[in-house]
């Protein structure tokens, strides 16, 4: 897979045995956003998330529509990599 010159800070992570890449993108029309790509023989984008307004994930083509736990795990991995570990409020 060729690196995308517009991707900033690409990071890879694994969820349920599948490798994914998280990268930040900036464009003139949509502003800054995150893009998650499933790394396979034929890589494809599975999710995007805007950065400006604490936006929720947008799943491309209904990716994992019948697998809410997989979606949760991917979204949690993205949040941990990009936003930092969640805090529980406990001291």
C-alpha cells in the first residue's frame, strides 16, 4: 500500500485480529478528520470522524453493521490513539 502524502501521523492498531490504520487528514471542504483503513490485500476505508465538533464516527458502506461490538472496539481504539486514554473520574 502506498502512503498517502495527505495523511498526518499514521498509526496502526489491531482489533479482533484485523489490522487497521488511523491517520488524520485535512481537506478544504470537510476540514480536519480521522480516517480508519482496514489493512488487507485490498485496503479500504471503514470509518471517518470529523475533529472540529467532537463528531461521532461515520461508518463507510455500513461496515460491520451487524457487529456493534466490533464498531465499539474500533471507535475505542481510535479514541485511545487520537484523544488519549479515557479517564474514569476515580482518584
